[in-house]
């Protein structure tokens, strides 16, 4: 019997690679997208029969709850939940609008709460489950103009550690992946702003890839990671604990 996975935010570079890995591992994988149906359709065709795109505004609890309910009714449960929906805000704080702040926080952080709030009761019934929340190395470092993004990603780390301590005794593992500078379309702005200075701090002098993040995800959802819980694991190519940006 195939296991079931839900990927919140599956149409981006990291999300789509995670979806393909799960589907390739025989997970019946449901992923969300907001408006780009063409991208979702193309992703479905990469592993036919195992990938199912569902339009969902992850900023709205009712839509996320409906998605999880649909998956449960169709598959009987949810074995894996991956949260990787994310957008960045790149305006200086004094110019940042309330709507921009809310949009980033609701997309990046609130969506994690919404999906976990919807799936935890299912996993409690099953007495098993794996949740992986994708944060960022910028959840521990701050850079100018990205206060909303950094705050949301920092919140994901704290949320993960707290939730993991609460549900571990019910056979549910919750971990966090914090990518460093990954070469994706969304990171282009940060690369332009601090890319050269960051690359100097990476021992291999290269940015990471979506495949690097998916490699860790594959391990964390497997039984080989059965004793790993409540962790925030960086995929940063050796990028240290300090991030000079000046």
C-alpha cells in the first residue's frame, strides 16, 4: 500500500523537486499551487499517477483544511506533510506596507500552522506521521529589507521545535530544514543584494540546489531518521553561524 504525502507549496523550485522525490518513492503526493496551473500540470506529468496538484490559497485556513480533508477521504490518512510555501519581501522596512508584511507572514508562517493544525488530528489517530517544515538560514540571520521574510522563517524554527516536543510521544516526528543560498528564482533578489559576500563565506564557493534540499528531505521522511526529531538542519554548504552583509 502506497503512503500519502501532502506538499504545501509544491510548484516552486524546491517544492517541485520534493514532490518528484516523494512520488518517485511511491508516495501518493498531493501538492498545492496558487495560480500557475501550467506549472502544476507539467509537474504532474513527471511521475504520472503519483502527483496531484490542487489549487489552494495557503493563506486561508478554510482552504488548507479542505485540502487535508479531501486527501484523508481519498487516501485514508496522511503519512507525510511538507511545508515549503514561501515568498520573499524585499523592500526596506520604512517602505514596507502592512499588506506586504501580512502577505509574507501569512504565506510563509501562517500556512505552516494551518496545515499542521489540519493534519495533526489525523496523525494522532494513526499514531504516526512525519512533518518537515522548510525554513531558511535567514531564520537565524537577518539582512536589510527582508524583516518580514526573516521573521517568518525564524517563527517556523521555533514552531517546529515546540510542536515536536508536544507530539513526539504519539509517534509523530517534526523537523525543520533551513536551506542556505539555494539557486532558485525566488533567491535572485538576495543573490543580487548579498550573493557575492555570501559566496565568499561558503567553503565550496557555490550556491546550493533544490536537489540538495530534497536529498535531506528524503532521508528525514525515511525510517533511517527515526530518532531525529525537533531539529533544525541547515543545508548551507558549510555557511557558518555568522553572516556579515556589510
